[in-house]
């Protein structure tokens, strides 16, 4: 069976590996120069800096992918468990570390906010573990269910467990039952942004992210791009072929089924099936042919997930003891998401995430330039063009000002940094407007608006962060495995 995979992001890589292992003739196309999709390296002053995802979790998904191919993840990727999950600081005062050890985090929260919030944290962790256990096999690792199908999978005898996933409450509402200190609601509300959502609109179900982090966060030698390259190498050991610098122009459909792919240069590739590892919004806009868009909808602007403005920086820092993952908060969290999702702009004082990519792999000597990714949330309006340069410089100045107010000094200039805007992400990932997580999972049933693995045309399948089970590196990899499994199932039916 001839399968073309369009896109060498995490979903496409996982699908290619499983399909090649099962005997399919697999060709992977990507217009980029290498594998990874959003897990990309940005070159700054001769150094490669992760310019996309930076957190490696849910290791079991990747271990399973490698083990099923008769290999070990550890033979391809060097991983180190992070003891400190993240360091958090607030402009109006306060600094808090979260740790891989729950008891240690609870003690830190007790010192930071008091005994009641320390107890609330333990209850919060227990609830997040319960939510994850309920949804792991029934939702995350399974083909996309409808709400009724999800009830059936969980079982009527455990309907109380499904109710405890709290789909009807927002994350912000739920966090108020665990924490009295508003800074802690900010900290844990940020988990919604891991899926490109607002904590004021996303379901409390996303509290399961807390369990995902407690289950393990790893630092990857070589960065997240190394994970993508390792899966590409694994896929090649199974027989998959990769063609980089090669862009698909159209998925050819005849008689209601996929028969091939036409490239931008006019070349035609026969295919019995295609796995599309791009944002499904591109298909919904007809960017790969009118026939391939059957059953696929574009994502309305108001339903898009978060985009970002990022700065990949290589510069010295001073004044703040960075760890690998760092988050700097202002005061008004609600204003930040109202600005992005309603007013379509970056707030005056945005939360700043900073990944100090040389931290955790040894000490960084004072005065040495270090590699960093800085990120602030932005609306996914990149299809409307680049922001005004004066506006962009003002956002950068305000973001660096927040860091300075928290004690961190970084000398950023055009010589030691590369900026990516929502328009830049839109160019990298067509059809998205710069949305980094597909459709936002807002509301109790928002996640069910994402398509499953099978398209509306026979022989067309979907993988990536815009489809079930959702965004993020491990979820995208899982989507690829689900797409491969569905394709193989259909091929023998």
C-alpha cells in the first residue's frame, strides 16, 4: 500500500513510523528543510534555539512508539528528568518553584501562600490524577469519540468519574475551589494555555495537565528538535522515505477517493492513502484542492487558539536565577485573555514564558551568552499581516520591562535575537492565521469540534495538533498513531 504523509511534524512522523513498520510504502513530504514542524530550530549567532515546543512530557507515548518498532527511545534520545518543573515570579512580589515531588511543591506553596493553599494543592493534584485516569484510554489514546461514545467507553458504572472531569466548569472557576491566593490561580490557570486556550473559557478538564507534569517532565539533550530527528531516524529504519524541501500542491481525489498527490513543481505521486499532518483549517480553505476539503471546515477566526510573539535570543542575563522553564506574571490575568480573544491584541502587561535552554544541562557562567526562547500570548490574526513595527517594538519593550521588574536583565537587540510574529507562524503553517494549537477547546464540548483521524474522502487521514486528541508534542504524536491505526484498519475492511 502506497501512503503519502504530508508534513513531517510529530503526528506525521509517528504515522510514518507505524505505517512503514506494518509494511506500507511510505513517502513523507515536507516543504521545510528538516523534520519537526513546530519543533524547529531557529539559528541565532550560530546557535540553534528551540523556537516552538520546549516541554517534553507523556514519555510513555514515545516509548511505546519506539518499542513497537523493536527499538528503545533511550538509544535515540538523551533525556534527563527535571527536578524543578518551573520557576514562577510576579511583578508585585513573590517567587515560587514547582517540583517533580508533590510533597516538596506543597511545602513550597505553604511557605508562599499558607497551609490552606498547600492542602488545596494536594487536593488539586489528586483531582488532576483522577481526571487523567478517566480520560487516558477512553479519550486520549482512543479514536475520537462523540460525547455519548465517551460515556459508553468510560462505562455507566463510572459515570461519576466522568462527571468529576468537570467539563461544565471553567478552569478558572474550578481553581477557585482549591486556591485562595490569586497568584496560584494564575500559575495553574496557565495550564489552559498549553492547549492554546483561555483559563476563563476552557473546561476544568484541562486540570489534567497538572498530572501530566507530575508524571514527569524531561529535559532533552539537543532540544525538542532532537526528538523529531530521532523519530525520523526510527521511521527510516522501518523503511519510510523523506523528501524535504518538497511542497504538496493538491491531494488528488477521483471517484470519491484519494489517488495521489501533485507537488508544486508539477510532479505527481501515486497514493492509495494520504495522511495530512497540517492544520485541518488549510484543507477547509481548499488549499490542497476543492475535493479534499469534503467534510472539513475552516476554523473561524474567533474559534482559533492562541498564537504568540516569540524572541529567540542568545545573550547574557543577570539579576534572576533562571531555571530551564520560567514564567513571569503581571497582575491582571483576565485582562490578558480578554485582550487576545475579544479585542484581538496583546495586553499591556503580558505573561512572559522564558525557556533558558542551557539551564539544567550544567551551569551557565556569569556573563556568558545563553540560548533562550521568550514567548507572549497573541491573537491568531497572522493572516491580516505583520503588526506595525512600532507596536511590535512596544510589546517587546513592555515584555522585557516585566522581566526587569521581576529582577531579570537581558540585553536584547536585533543582532542577538530573532522575532517570530503570528504572521510569521501563519507563513510557516498555512491556513492557521498563526494559531499554534488548532481550534481552541473552549466550552464543555469544544474538544469534540476537532476532527478525528479519518477525513471525509476515502483514503484521507488526519494527524497533528489540530485534530483529536489535541495539541502538544505528545498529543500530536498520539494523533499520528491513531491515524495510522485507522488507515490500517480500513485497508483490511
